[in-house]
């Protein structure tokens, strides 16, 4: 009979061999608990993890925290690593951290041939990376796309731009069917791009003349029969494309300007929200046609409207709507201005599929009260959740669009840029002032806690390992229940 010490040593050796083989076999692939893109698997913002914390703080339920340079991109988790982007001075960075300890494993600097125009609440490292477990893909508006191996070795890069986007980029890349997909919406020459994820070569590129600037991230609908459909929110239109070829399949009119939402795909239903200044009116204003404007205001008869010729109601919007920056407004620009003034903010449910304009045939419902600007909706346990500036939280019946509850998040009446995420029967809503409100999930939700991290937050949290990974302006936190 073996002595106990020999048995224990052999058992430890077997355990180490098994662990090594497990890590070797799984290493190139995504773990089941990964959060591999913006808002996690399929961009839904939902985790199946249990045991998530309710109360968190700078020293409360902290597993680890790591100081980081600034950046608005959200953390993603793949295998034993975390990836995000940042900037330090004029330097663009991709950073990898150890998932268990928060230790920085590597940093890589991206080229920066130009500096995009940014609004104050944006930054040069806003798009979130995406990973397939072997590679990590990052996008910077000031350069383009770079593919790294998970150990930090550069695989390929694809310079893009420069972009004509007054607020800077915000769209995140996604991986679908061996392709890296990126929305490149801007004030002129918008397009949708699909690159081979192994080589960076263009699989297809589709121009999007129907839209102007936007900051959305796409989703995918996979019907039982027929091609997969890429669902792309954009200014004034929601458009579906054949994922394999880029062919335009169907579209919905009446979306707001400058969409930022990630579409939620549940079965064959897509939920998309859009908000812009002026779109909350019940009765949109009458806006004349371009021909009528020329007849009345084009004093020099050059077929355009200059700032001196512009009617009073247009002067405030002139710089925003002069998309090609030539100091005059042409027919295209006027028609987009007209669309901006007449569309209405809403979250809508649309049944995917069909061909052509399906606005009147496949839109199931629209809801228009207190629509978020940036945060995407969340569908969790058969309830739709919205959060908008001022801390207004809303729950809807996803089948009918009927409101279940709407109230302010007391203690978190703030601006909101992060999208809500959920797991373990809890919904997390994070404000710009880093007030993390935790709701008990349900149509008639209840507030479980309002946590204050005393920092600035723009990034959307990630959930994995029964932990919450939350990025502030200065640090990345890993929160979990402490035994």
C-alpha cells in the first residue's frame, strides 16, 4: 500500500498535468465565461454568472484594482487576459492585463498620423476591442485597425481614414463569420467595412450614402433559412445587410440622427433606440424643401445657402450641417437637416427579414418617452431596461412596448454614457460620476444599492467569473464578493 505522502505527490503531479493540458487545449479559444466584445457575447450585456456583488467601493469588495491611463473603451475578457485601449499624452495604447491579478502584462503603442476632432466627452481611445481568443483587434479613429496576438505580437494592421466626424469615433469592431466588421459612419462618405480577421484584407466594403455621422456597433440576426443579416443602426435609418456579401436587404426609416446604440437581437426581433436634440416633440415642425429655401433665400443664385443667406432657425445648426465644410449648404445637406428636424426619438421593435423599405410592415411598436442618448437598451428576463441622463430608468414590456415603470435613480441623478449590464438577477447602471446603481431585476424594479466610486466613468462594465470589471477614468476595478 502506498504511503499517504507518495499518494499526495502523485495526485499533485496528475493535477498539474491535467491543468497544463486543459490550458493548452483551451488556450486559443474563448472560454465559456468570456466577455469578448463591447457588452459581452452578442453585445447583449447579459451574463449567466451567479454571486455578483451588490455593494462595491474603492475599498469594498475589491478583488484588485490597477491604475491605468485614460480611455473610454470598455474592458473585454478572453481566457486569462483582459484587453482595453487607452491614451497617454499623444500616445495611443493597447493594454493587456492578467485577469486573476490585474497585473499589466503588456502595452503596445499604435501609430498616430493625425488627431481627430473630439467633443469634450469623447476621447481617442473610445472604441472597445474585440477578441476571438487567439487575437485581439483594436480600432483607433486616428489610425485604423491593428490585430495583435494575445501575447502582444502584431499580426497585421489596416490604416483607415481620415474621417470626417465632428465628434470623433465611437463605433466598436465586432467579429462575425471570420470577418472583422466596423461601421465607419461620418458626415461624408460613410461606409461599412468587412475585413478578413486572419489577414486584414478587405472582404467587402459598402458605401452608406443614406446616413451621416454615427457611433453604433452592429448586431447579427441569423434566420433558420437564408443568409445571416448584419443589423446596422445609422442616422435616420436602420439597415440590414447580407453578412456574407454586404448586399443591402431591408431598412427602416424614421430613426434619429447620430445613433449610438447596439441593436438587441432576440429571436427575429431587433430592438434599437435613437435620441437627438429636438426629437422629443410630439408634432415635428414643418421644414420647407430645398427648392423652396433656394427660391426664398438664395440671393446670389448659386444653388446653395450660405450662413449670410440662411434663415434664422438654421443659423444655430449651420456648422453642424455643413458636412463637407465648404461654407455653404447644398441639397444633400439640407435634406439631412430636414430629416433631423422631423424625425422623432424612440426605441422600436422591428421583426427582422423582408426586403426593401419595411417601415410600414415590420415595425411592431415604438416607444418615445425618456429615450437614452448614448446607453443601449438591455433585455433581461423578458424586460427591457433603459437609462437616460438625469438618472431616469424605464422598464418596458418587450412584446408590446408598454411602459411598466419609470422613475429616477435617487442618488444617481447624473449623465449616463455606459450601457446597463445584468446578471444574477441584478441590473447595473453606471453614471458619469461613477455612481453604480444596482437594481433588483424585474419590471417593477427595486434599488438594491447606489455605490459611489468618486471618479469619472464613461466605460461599460464587464461581467465574468462572478465578478464585475469596471473602468473609471483612473483605474480598472475587479469587484467580487469577499469571503
